[in-house]
C-alpha cells in the first residue's frame, strides 16, 4: 500500500515538475521573442530614419533644379535642364521626362511593427508613453511623407501628348519645341508640392531623432 502511494506521489511530482519546466521554458522563449522583436523594431526605426534623410537630400535637389528651370524660363532648353540635373541628381534615370516628373518617395519599413500590432504585444509595452510614441512614428511615416504623385502624372501626360503629336520618342526635341505656359505651371506646382514635402520630411526627421534618443531594448517589455 505504502509502495503504491509512493509510486503515485512520484508520478505526480514527475508530471508536475515536467509542466513546471515546460512553463519555465515557454516563459523564457516568450521573453526571448519579445527581446528580438524589440531589437528589430529599433532597427526598423533606424531604417525609416535613414530613408527619410535620403528623401530630404533628393527633395532639396528637386527644388534646386526646378528653381533653376523656372528662374531661367525664357532661355531654358533641354540641354540646360540636363546640366542643372547633373549637378543635383535625384532620379533613377536621367531622361528628361523622369528628371522633370520624379517625386522622391520614402521607402516605409514596417514589417516588425505590423508583427508587434498583429501579435497584440503592443499592449504589453510597459511604458504607455513609449507605446504612444512608437504608434506615432508609424502613423507619421504611413500618412505624412509621400504625396505629390498626381503632379508627376500630369507632367508625364504632357510629354506623352506632345510626343504623340510629333510622333517621336525624342524627349529633348519635344520639350524644346513645345515648351509652353502649361508645363511652366506644372513645374511651378511641382516646386510648391516638393517644398511642402520638404518641410514635412524635416519635421519627421526631427521627431525620429527625438524618439531615437529615448528608446532602447529595455523600453519595451
């Protein structure tokens, strides 16, 4: 009888111990996962920050080139535009249509932030202020830095219409022959939009720099 009780007790302790070990291991795995996610979120914030720095540089170049074009409009031609662009390059291609329509875009990184949201771990961020700042960062980069594409489309359409009229693929010839008040207005609008974006990107960079100085891996969980 005593032997049976002892055996049953031993089995119970063994099972209980096994569950305790599993819970301990599970707890460690969850904590490790949280630490990895926190580290990746910080990396992702850095990636967005450096992308914004690149966008700011490109926008400054866009405004510089557009200012030169508009200021010298009476004598401007495709060759001079290319000369201005060589000094302030910002596009992936150097054809005239791209040079005049390109709108630098921020490459948003948010895979790990989405993981933080979708897993519900955002609710476990221990500091409410930190949680709000993380949410603000991603709201900012999703909604506040990429716009102006409609103007780009208008400039591209201007070239397409004139090329179709002339039945030519020569962009320089097309611009030089058909330069008019319509394209002047479109370029003026482009400058206004990109200056507005520049202010927005500058504010975003300042916000990122403030947040980056306050966050580390221990800020999250």
